[in-house]
C-alpha cells in the first residue's frame, strides 16, 4: 500500500477458483495497471482481471486472489462514502 494515496495491492488465498460472489464481472471493460508493485504481485495481472470487488480490480489464479486499487478509485470511493456537507 502506498501511504500517500489510495494505491493498494493484495493477495489472498481462496477455497475455490472463482471471484467472491459480491464481485462484478468486468465483461468488456479493461482494468488499469496497478500503480504500485510488489515482488509477490504478478506484473501481468491487469491483463488477467476478471472483475471488480468494490473499488478493487481482481483476478483469481490457482486459488489465489490478486486485487488492486488505483488512487483514482480510492478517491472516488471516499467521496461516495463521505457524509454530505
């Protein structure tokens, strides 16, 4: 995670090979590349993206979920969840 913005990458072990039920398929949309990297996060993950889970793009490979959030998506999510002034 970047401490000066909303960029995040994460990895989680799943019991199955499918995205969690609350995730929505990307269909024709293309996922943006992650804005940060980690040695354990595959570099070609954006091309393998299968869906959106909240503000995260996600893919599953061999029972492993890889997900990332861009700063723009983090900013938009925070604006939606902030109380009106």
